[in-house]
C-alpha cells in the first residue's frame, strides 16, 4: 500500500567553507578542518504514523556547530570592519604625508623656475647652477607625483583585500544563518509521517533520533492518507480482462474485517516474471486507488492487501466457491451436489468467475450444498 500524493523529506544540503573556522584567528580560512561543522545529526523527529499539518516541524538537526560558526563569523565581521577603519585612517595619514611632500616639491620647483628667470643678469656659472637646480626640482617633483599615484593604487588594493575578507566572512555568516533555518524541516502538506530506513550497525533499520544522515538523503515521507493506492499484480492470463476505471474491492491482511472500494487507475504495459514462485508465472503490475471518501483511519502506507477487480457482472445467478467446481476432459463444468442419498454429480452452466468464486447460471439453487473436493 502506497500513497499517490506524498512529500519526501530529504536531509538539507549544508553550504559553506568546508574548513573549520580558525577559533583563534580571523576569517573562515584557517584551521585544519575535518568538516565536523557540517554533520547532520537528527535531534528531533516526527513519530512514525503521526498526523502532521502543513508547516509543522517534522525534523530538526543539531545546530550547535552552525551556531558556533555564526558567532565566529559575526565576530570576524566586527573585527574586520574595525581593521578596515583603522587601515583607512593609517593610509589616509600616509596619503596626506605624501601629498605634503608633493606640494613641497612643487614649491621647490616653482622657486627654482623663478630663480632661473634671473639667469640673464647672472654670471654664466650661476645661470648653469639655476638651470641644474630647476631640472633637479622638476625631476624630484615628478618622481613624488608618480610615487603618490602608486601609493593610491597600493592603498586601494590593501583596502579592497580587507573588504574581500569581510565580504567572505559576511557570505559565510549568511550561509550559517541559512543552514540553521534549513536544519529545521517543516511538512509541506498534511498527512501521515512515514519514516524511511537506513543502514545501521550492519543492518537496515528505521530512522531514529541520534542518527546521522547525508545531505540529500530521504529519511522521512509525509503521505496523504486520502490518496492511498494499492500496488498489485495479476496473472498475465487475466491481464486482457483489465480496463482502466474498473471497480475493485480491497481487503487488508492486518484488518480482515475492513473492505474498501477502489478503482483501477493503472495497468502495466509489460509483464514481469516473479523470482519467488516456483512456476515463475509472469505478472502484470496494476494500481488500484482507494476511494477518498471511504478511506479508513487505520489504513496507512506499507500495509499488505489484496484486491478483487470487477471485470464484469451478472444478475440472477448463484455464487459458488471456485474450489467446488470441477471440469470434464472436454472442459464442461460440474459439481458434486449433496442429496439425501449422498453426493451426486451434476453438470452446471457457469458464467463469470474469479480465482475464488464462480457465477452459476443454471444447475444450482440458493441453499444447495456442494463438495469442495471430490467425494471418496
């Protein structure tokens, strides 16, 4: 028994820097990292078979490591912002000192140019000195201008590098926030909680609190009990009689007294051979949906059940057990009818039949007793 409508709950995919945070330093790139921060340990789980509503929390994972990462990256953001502010202040002072040198060099050059203007009234030696001084002042000024430009580039790069570290910390901080939100999982639909199985201590066992699961691993399903479907098989001999929309009667091994109506909603296109039957009979898969208005609260997924599909109907007939109907060599049916003198062999005319019952058109009346095996 399965559900036509269900939601599969899978373990969240936790994202972030896969190295452990360097608890003694800054940023998220330190540590020797063993990825313990990304383990998915179940701390809360819906009870199997319990009814849940949309938005109900059905599973939670241990968030301690992610909360520690959140605090670490929050501290890193504060520290990095402070470092950036300190660096900007230091670089601004360095830039101002360099600007002062440039202005002083420009003043020296301007003075040297003014002195050079007096060369015509100076001696040849003094005029040459003024010319050399002007050239040196110009070269000094131009060199300082280039140094100032390089300093600007260097300072911009230093600040940008710190800002990138801060942005990386902010990304990891936001990822940790998102991870914590993901680690509390809510049901998207109303239904029944069905726990999956996993491999534990050498065998398959039902998921429980304390288990560790992998990202993307299904561990819980929420099934809609109003959309239960029986996945069954029929002998290939009977396959040609099946049609979509045929009515069915479903019985459950766990509740023999429960009988629910259903409808055929799916018929397999190809048969499959059983590997457990000694005769290896080929079977055709069939899906039978239980009518929503008739669903019993006791019926849950994974119950075993059987169905009788109504492929036809007859009126004014007697129903007899299939085991009590025998056939001649030519295929004509007969029964052993109980009479005052003992069992008598009586031919019959039969109609529709299943593996368990037969419609008797003539030869028997209501209340007749027939033998279910050949009398001795």
